[in-house]
């Protein structure tokens, strides 16, 4: 599913570093994803809103926060206690397949989400298992 270079970039999971950076006197180009990509979305969220509370059977996604702040919660196993991470501006996080996750937006936020699969409703619904918000306690 992931190549070895991609896996090596997961040493600080769920945060990930840039896949490539190019910096010169004009500024910088930072690649936030690499490989087979099925969709790129910009998601705007109001402060206090919750998104996700689900897991994907096959899809993975990388989220890059370009505005705001959020609390990302995930479980490595359906029966274990939740983990949480406050995600700040400029941070990338990854959610692999089968990892339950939830986004709670602390501030009005905008993130770029790169997914392996297309985000067409039929694909998304077939690949997504919804969970109750209180699952992440």
C-alpha cells in the first residue's frame, strides 16, 4: 500500500514532514503528498464543529492545516483508549486505512486533504464506517 520512503516519513505519526522541499531566494515549494492520489480537497470548518468520527476501509488521507487549530483524535485499535493531538497551522497529519479518527475544530479552520481514493460520494460512502462522537473517549 505505502512504499518504504513513505513509511519512513511516518516516524512522528500521526504528524508527517514534507515529502520534498525546494527553497531558494524566491521562496519555497513544499510537497505535502506524494504517490498515487485520488482526490485533493479544501475543507473549511467553523469553530466548534466536528468532522469525521469514522474510519476508512481502504482509503488514507493526509491533512495539511493552512488556517486555524484543531484537535485530532484517533485509535490504533477499536478497543483502546483514544489518542489526541492539537494540530496547529502548517502541520500535516496522516490517517491510514482502518484507523478511527475525528477532527474537532478549536478555531475556524481550513485544511487541504489529499486522499488515495476519489472522494465521489459513492466511493466515500462505501469505504467509510461511521462512529459515534463519544467513541473517542
